[in-house]
């Protein structure tokens, strides 16, 4: 299992804060509100608020909450990376 220090080093080395924000904005830009199951695109994330976990396959998972314009959490956005900084998957989930 990765220590907190090791996960922080991965975040810094691989610019996860930037990557999660960019990927989130790309999802919003490339998809219609109906495809995303949201009322409008006035939603946001805080890339500094990332929950880290190691998956069963030893991938690095970075999850951040998705907020509406009233700052109510309505979902989450997750990026999953390999040790080699390869993006394995991304998840946009609305509750």
C-alpha cells in the first residue's frame, strides 16, 4: 500500500490537480447536459479537494466532488492512473 507521502509525490510529479481540472472541463465541453444527466453546465470541482485511494489493481485513483452553482455536492469526478502515469479511466458520476 502506498503511504500518504508516496501518493502526494505522485500527485505533484504527475500534476494531478491540473489534469483533473482539465479532464473535467473537457467532459463538460464535449458532452450535452442530457448526456451528463445534469440540468445545466453551471457545475464545478475543486481540484485541491482530492481523495486518493489505491485500487485493487494497484492503480492510483483521484476523486473530487462535483458541485452545482449553490455549492451543493451533486456527484463526483474520478481519474485513475497507472504507476507509469497512464490514464486508465475517468468517471463522471451524478448522485
